């Protein structure tokens, strides 16, 4: 890796490459702004339920072959996720201020 780094082509740092680019429009004003924490919390809740779908889909496809034990396991899994959603709701993580 060190050899490939040493012998790699060196890009030229022209003035055009050093300019921030945003959708073809020159930036105006302060371009580095902080995002509100609300975006982060919504992303975490979305990620949790997106992962839930990844686990639920194969279970739903093989539902008949898995039996009662897998059904109980999935109920426990869904219960934990619902408790997490309830906690996020109670703490105000889903409120948009």
C-alpha cells in the first residue's frame, strides 16, 4: 500500500478544484452550518426500523416452516422495537422543534 501511494499519479490542485461546489451554483454566505439534532434522531429511528424490516422479511417468507418458537422470537423482537419507539416518543425525540 505504501508503494502504491508513493507511485500514484499526483493530482494537480488547481484553483477550480479548491472551490466548493453545490449543485452547479456558487455558494453564498456561510456554507458550513450545523444541522439540528432532530435530523440525527430521525435517522437513528429510521435505521432501527429499516434493520427491523431486514430481519422480518426472511422470517415472513419462511413463516410456515419455522414453527411456534420462531413466532415467539419475532414477537419478542417486535416488542423490543416497539418499546424503543415508545421511549423515543416519550423523550421527545420525534418532536420537530
